[in-house]
C-alpha cells in the first residue's frame, strides 16, 4: 500500500487529503477497524501515526460533538492531531517493553552450602 503525502488539514484540503488517499489506493480507502470502504461523506479520521482512516463510530472514542468541533477548527484553517487507539496501544506496549529491560536482577547460587550473590 502506498502512503499518502501529509498535508495540513485545512478547509480546502481535508477533502483533497481524502481524495489523495483514494487515488493512492486505487479508489478505495478502507477503515482500519471494520475494513469497510470509507467515503468522503462519512465521518472518518486519519491517524497521524499510521496514516490509515477509521470511521468515527468504529471505536475512535470521538463523540459526534468532538468530531464537529474538530471539523469546525479545520474549516477555520486550523489543524488537529489524532492518533488511533491501535497506534496508542502499540506505543504503550513498546514503552512497557522498554521498561521491562531495566537493570539486571541479582542472581543467587549456592556454592558449598554458602549463598553467593553475583
């Protein structure tokens, strides 16, 4: 799958970002969660991390009021960052794995009945 060149989300280019995604994927953009086609008329968000689209109702955690507020910001020339739950979960797991590496633990062994620490 080809990636879509990121453009700032503004009123005139939100649709063009979606159209660019459609062109890069041979006319079909699929929801990361349900794998159904995302159309330009549906409420969907593009993840700033993986650049995949997700229908608002497919577990994004974005309410209709929040979505409308974000689109109002976009229409007024603003921008917003959104990272999908899957990428957030992946980042948390990577951080947890990095924490698990930490300092080595002491090992204990018995040598001739004595407890030695290394």
